[in-house]
């Protein structure tokens, strides 16, 4: 569910007036971000099944408790994986406009966080080895702002941070956020001087 939906901003004006603007885009947590965990769960499943067969053959009996324990462990693991997968892909959404970045989370209790792009202090893109190898180019973008003191980071002097995880095509979104931020700062500087 890593679909990007371009949204046309009807108040943005004609294409000539909006040159350089990115347009609104929405995306969600990419299920590809959990591929490494999926592979790990399959590996654990195979190991437990082989262990069950080996123990049954070594003990020359098919003990019900061995297979019962293995079944319970596998069921708990796969149910947990499915719950995490569906929660993240169904409940985490992001929206990037020409002025703000919005983060929406929650299935039953919804939470919305936003950050003005002009106040972004720093942007960090992180892709782990597994993100690049198994997860199909998924990453995490951390956005640091110096304007919002409601969500402080004590280790960074009290500035706020917005973490966008499970981003499909993270380099593209990283560059888009950075370009919009640069354009907003240039416009703001021109307005201040002129």
C-alpha cells in the first residue's frame, strides 16, 4: 500500500503561476519495509518445523506437545506479524503540500501532526542494509524543525522531530521536501528584503 496519489491544488493557480511548486502528494507506510521481517519469520518457521521433525524422529515418537508447542509459537509469531503489517500499512499516512508536511496515524484513535516546511532545520535520510537489500529501497526520513516546541528532542536542544518511516522511494521524497523547503526560504528572503 505504498501508493502515491498526486492531488491537484485548486487554489494554486495556473501552471505558469505554480512553476517550481511540487503539488500535494500523499503516501503511506510501505509494506515493503517489512520484507526483512517477513523473510526472518519464514526462516524461523522452517527452523521450528525441522526441529519438530528431528525431535520426533530422535525420540521415535510423535509427541503431541512438540507439535503443539511449535504450532502455538508459529501462530503467535505470524499473527503478530500480520497485525503489525496491517496496522502500519492501514494507519500511517503522510501528506506533503507546498507549505506543510502532515503525518496521520491511528486506526481507531486518529492523531495528526504537521510541520511547516519553512521551519525545517535539517533533513536526514536513513536506509539500513536490509532496507536497500531486501526491502526494495525503503527508508526513514527524519525532519528536524526549530519552530515547534511542543514535541521537543532533549538531545538536540529541544527542537522537534518528525520521523517518517517505511518510505518507498525515499530519495525522491527527501529531495522533494528539501526542494520545497529551499523554495519557501528563497521566497521568504525575497519578501523580507523587497
